[in-house]
C-alpha cells in the first residue's frame, strides 16, 4: 500500500457543524452509524466525544485499527474537570487490530458481545480500513470482508448501538482499493469531514446524511479481545498503559 496526500477533495455539498452539534446527534437517540474522516485531528475529536460520554457514566468499546487510541487524552480531559482519570478509564475497553483479518474478527464476532458484557450502547472504531489497504490481502477478499463488517455494523445499529467510525482521508495505490472507502461512505447514516480552513483551523462539515453498568472480570475482557484501561498518570509522555495492548489473534 502506497499512501498519497490527496491533491484536493472533490467538491461536495456541505454544511458546517459544531462539535456540540455532532456530540448531540451521535449520542441521542441511540442506534446510528456515523463516519468522521479527514484531517488526523479526527482521532482527537473522537476521543473528546468519547470523554464526554464517559463523563456521563457511559461505557464505551473501542476497536483501534491504526494505533490512534490515546489514554492520556482521556486522562487529561478528566483532570481538567477535576475527575479522577481512573473513573473514566475504567469505563473504556480497547481492542487493537494489526491486520484486516483481526479487524474483521473484532468487529463481526467480538464487538457486540463485548458491548452487551459492559452494558454499553456506544462504540468507536479507529482506522477501520487502514489494514485493508495492505496489498498482501487480495482486493476481492477485503471487499467481501468489508461487506461482512458493514452487515455486522447494521445489525448492531438495529439493536440500538451508536457507532462512530473515525479515519484519515487516504488516496491509495492501486486506485481500485479506494473503492473500499467509497463503499463504506455509502453505508453509513451520516458522513462528517474535518478539514483545515485558510487559517489552518479545523472545520467540521456534514458531508451527507440519511436521515446500570455491569461489573466485568479480566477473564471476561480477554474472552472478547478487549482490555480495560488503567490510569496513565505515572507513565512517560507518549507511552501507553500495558493494559492497552491488543490481545492478538482469535480468542
């Protein structure tokens, strides 16, 4: 896979939207599938949304396919509001995938059972397609895998799960693999694009739209390939908690 920086983004009909507007639309009512893409700041924005949900006593499951989950961001959010970081970090459960096969397994087989296990109706998926751009995985096979993932996402949505997909804007070679992203965009409820304005300030656009916690043991977490986060207070800047590592392979 050879990533390229796109020369431009094709003109589309958009309407500007605030961070609060996106947060309100995503969390209420439940049962929706949103795509947020564009500038790499999409991951920081997604974590800000997650932090707000966590502060409202929600639990969240995260599937990270591009190593962009940052526990420090959530801990920083908590401290700025005089909240013990452990309170929020104990409500978020993370699984990391390093191949398209791991990503498919995490989403189609383990995500919904994990959400039920932690009594949650909110999930984040970072870089769903990043591993799908690997040329070692045949395009035809990745296309079928994406179809199965979309079917699983739709099934979860029908059960009242709200899922936010966050990813960068890629333009890959061979060009045929860009059709994967096109397919993903046409199968979500709303598409939001984050891009810098002339002053390099990020702007969020609505690109298109279709109209009691349970305790869980460490064994239960490992069963679904997710791990509970711990406070990163004592870790060096830029490092990740040991508990944040992906449990690789089928479980």
